[in-house]
């Protein structure tokens, strides 16, 4: 590649041409660095400055020039806030091809934006060019030695300033095109592999998050039944550790594969039921607590999913509730503290109408109940989310806040997941199941708990899955304008 070609941005005529050029530039950069690493491992010879100049992410630029007021569009994304040049670096453009084309086609068609593609100044860190990471085990070169000659992840340059609205715009400067640049995306893609135990490419755009492993057992049973339906839309189930159950396997093989899954090795194991059209479902067992909830959603967000729903257990706070009742959260008293700097607790986290309606309609469909009969089991209200599992021991201090909030349930994840959806522009919702009533003496005892789990978990999971099915037909309205800031980047 000629030296003058590295810094040159080229105009492209169509979104399709732009994405193909992004793919070519990204592939070339990855291959150049792989070859340089192989050469270094074999000979100890570091790359020359020119060779290193090829280890860079491609950059996508859009130029919107208009003296008129931008057209008013009902959709919440793919909109310019004003004239100017918008840019972002791109990683894995082949994987994100459909997403990129959707955004670009809207912006070109509706605003007349022109597109340029070139090589950025942002280097690709060498750990991100390998799929597994064990490729770096060759030779006797330490990480510190590699860092002398190859780009390394620089955390000072990886952040959420755009998503958090802390970036400062100066007139005549390039504006951000997307919430996350290439380095931030690559950082999270590798974290997803680490925490979930599966390839990030397997994560589906419709996500269920749970805080208990029994939901996983039910999800696997349901997924296997779906795969057995030869006319169904699902093609395979990917388990932690990369174990894959394909359609058409016999029962004995399936049981053996499920039993061999090393899910316990991973902090937040994920399970992916995949469809030919790309609209499958991922279930992640995030475990307990707001730290895990923030951690996994920080990383899932870079994939720009269409929705994440929390389906887990909670403590019921009202005398009228019974074990096994459902709580549809329409508000959150956030006592988790983990996002107080990014989204202060006084910032309201709105309920999203499309998701609230879908969850209620799904409950009607799955339970067969409606009207007053359903209201006795499904209550809408505020959920308190704590960072302290033993909040009951501070009941005298917490009582007034809970009372003022009119809360009906308590957990340790839902408020965090909703706040993360609001912060990172991912549609969110919460449907919890009452597993105990700590203020009324109904605590989890082994016998009662097991009976509850057998009865309630399957139905609860099916409501979550049915809600996702409903929402798949509402993608245009699902990405709500409630989630967009007034200085929002154009890309969803």
C-alpha cells in the first residue's frame, strides 16, 4: 500500500460501496499486523514505522451540508442534528454490515449526506487481531516486549464520553457519528468472550437477562424443543464454551452436549438460540448484583441490540402479593449506586410503552388470564434496586424511602439494567417474579423454594420470550425517542 494512500480519504457513491471499502481496509489492517507479529515471533524483527502505519482502523465520514432546517423524521435514529462533518472509526465492518447499511441508507436518502472512507489515526491494539488469544503464546516474547513495537489497548483512549454526553464540541470540529468508536467496540467484544464463554458473534439482538440458573435450564429445554421443529425458524443453540447443538441431532447426543458444557467456568454464561434471519434470542445468567448488571450491559451495548429484558426474581413488598406473582416495573428507586456518576439517581428512567404493552400482552397469552384475574397476579409499580443483599438489616433507615416511592418489589439488578438501557440507548424492560416477601415473614426455605421454582420459572421465561416475539414486529417504534439526547450522534 503506497504511503500516500494511508491518509487519503476517498469519496464513495453509495452506502454499499462504503461498507465494502470499510471491510477491505479493516481486513488489510488486520492481515498486515498479523504478518508483522508472525515475523516478529520468528525473527525478533519489529515492524518498520511504515509497516506499523498500516495497523489502523478504517474511518467513516459523513458530510451533511444544508442551510435549511433538517427534515423532521419520526424515527428516533439516523438523524443529523445540524450541518457538519460526522465521523467514527469502525471495527468488524463485515459483522456490522446490515447495521451500517441501515444507518447510511437513511442518512443518504433523507439528508443527501456524502460519504468518505479512509484510514484513521487510531491504531488497532495487537490483542484484538486474534480470535482466541492463544496465538500470542508462540515464542518467548513477553507482553511488555510486544508493547514496545505493537499497538496496545490504551484505556485513556477508550471511554463512554459520547454516550454519557461529556464530550465537548467545538465549532468546525468533526462531530461523532456513533456512540462507540472502534477501540471501545473491540474492547467490549473481547470482554463478552471472557465473561459469557461464547463468541461475541453469537450474541443475538433480542436479549433476556436473568439472575438465576434455573432459567437457563428452562431456556435450554425450550430451545431444544424449538430445534426439533423442522419447520421452525431456529437453526442452532450455542452454549458456553462454544458447544453447539444443531437441528437434527438425536436426544442422546443433545444430552451429552448439554452435560459437557463448561458453564461454571464463566462469570456470566450466555446461551444463544440462533435464527437464519439473525433475529434469535440470547439468554445471559448475569448472577446477582448491580456490578454484574452494569458490567455485562456495558459490553452488550456495543452490538446495538434491539432490546434487553430482565426476567428474574424479586422480593414482594406488599401484603396483597403472593409468591409466584409478577411485577411489571414502570419505575425504579435506584439504590444500587453504581451509575450515580453517569446517570444520577434524580434522573428519571422512563418506562417504554412498547415494551410495557408487549410484556402485559405476553402475560395474557402465556397464562391465559386477563382482566381482574390477571391483575391479581401481575402488578405494575416501582421496583427498588439495592447494592446490599441484606438491606433488610437497615429497614429502619430504608423504610421511609421505600414508602415514599410506593415500591412494590425489591431486587439487585433491574434498576441498573434499565438505567444502562437509558444511558446506552438500548430499549429495556423488567418483568420479575415474587420469590419471597421479606417484610411479611415469607422467606425462601429450601422446600418451598423448590416447589415455587418448578411451578413459576417456566411460565415466567415463556412470558419473556413471547414479549420478544411481539417486539420483533415493532422494531421501527421500539427504538424510542425517549432514549435520544438533543446532541445525539446520527447512528442508532
